[in-house]
């Protein structure tokens, strides 16, 4: 499918038909998510995958009882990771392993430390959240490209999700992305015209 067709035909699915997505396809999608862009390549996100129906049922009331939570095949819980000390040190290990020139490794890690060092905890969290949305973008378009559907969902209680899923601090659930095969029909696309968007 052309990328433009993927973007134009993807829609926020409200109900899935309960069929399971093959794990190979989910893994392909997770690779697309992992390859999302991020500032200084710090990849400040983690994803919890929920497939257990009983847990999905427990979560649903904490997401305004939205049906996608229980009718989906896989529920991805995108969490922002604001622990920049750990992110920078993990990136350091990765850069070393990748065989990147030492000068480049030093520059990247120095820039990351400088940038993160200036931020308050709240700014770190906001920075991580913003980038987690980019990873989510890959997930929703990636799902369509692989032949299944998704819904980006911010309507949920992060505290309740953290409690039920035992998400360790300081990770913060930011967005949900239920995946599955749609059992509804897309609404007509409603978008501001180009002249309203471009100025
Ligand atoms: C940050 C964010 C939060 C959203 N939360 C929900 C949600 O809780 N439930 C839902 O059904 N759709 C949710 N949506 C989907 C939007 O309603 C949807 O993307 C928008 O209406 C445009 O429709 P389309 O994606 O089908 O083109 C959310 C989308 C975003 C980006």
C-alpha cells in the first residue's frame, strides 16, 4: 500500500472483531515503533503489551469503559521514560556496540547530558511524552500498513493503568494503542483545509 493511502485510510477504530493478530505481524509493528525518530536518539519510551482478556477487562473502566480495550487483540500501553541518566548510559553502550566513531559517541552523549542536565523533572517528562507520541504515530500507520487497525487513545487514567499493570516508576503511561481487526466502519474524514493549516 502507498504510504499516502495508509495515512488517508487509517482511522481511530472504535470496535475490533476479537480476532488475534499473528505475533509475527505484531513483532513487525514493534520494529516500526522502535525505529521512530527521537531527540538525540534517546528513545525515551517503553511499551507494555496486554493480551490477557481478564486484565483488559480490569483496565476498561479506567479508560472510560471504551470498547476498544476489551475487543482488541493486543493493547499497547505507550509509557514515557523520563530517566535520562539511564537513557544516556544505555545509549552509550549501544553506540559503543554499533562501532560509531569515538568522537561521535562523545559528542552525542555530551550533548544529551548537557540537554538533560538543564531540564527540571517536569520538563524531562514533557520531553519524553512528546517523543512517545512520535513512536505512537509509527504504530498507528504501521498497523494499517500491515493489514490491521488501531486507535490512538488518551482517554484513560494513567494512575489506574500503572496500578493494574504494575508499571514501575518513573515510567508514565501516556497513550494507549489497541490493535486488531476493525468491526466498525470509518467515519468520513473531517480535517481543516490546507489554507487554514498553512500560514
Ligand atoms: C491524543 C489523542 C487522544 C485520543 N483519545 C481517544 C480516545 O480516548 N478514544 C478514541 O476513541 N479515540 C481517541 N483518539 C482518536 C481521535 O479521536 C481521532 O484520531 C480523531 O477524531 C481523528 O479521526 P481519525 O483518526 O479516525 O482520522 C485520540 C487521538 C489522539 C491523537
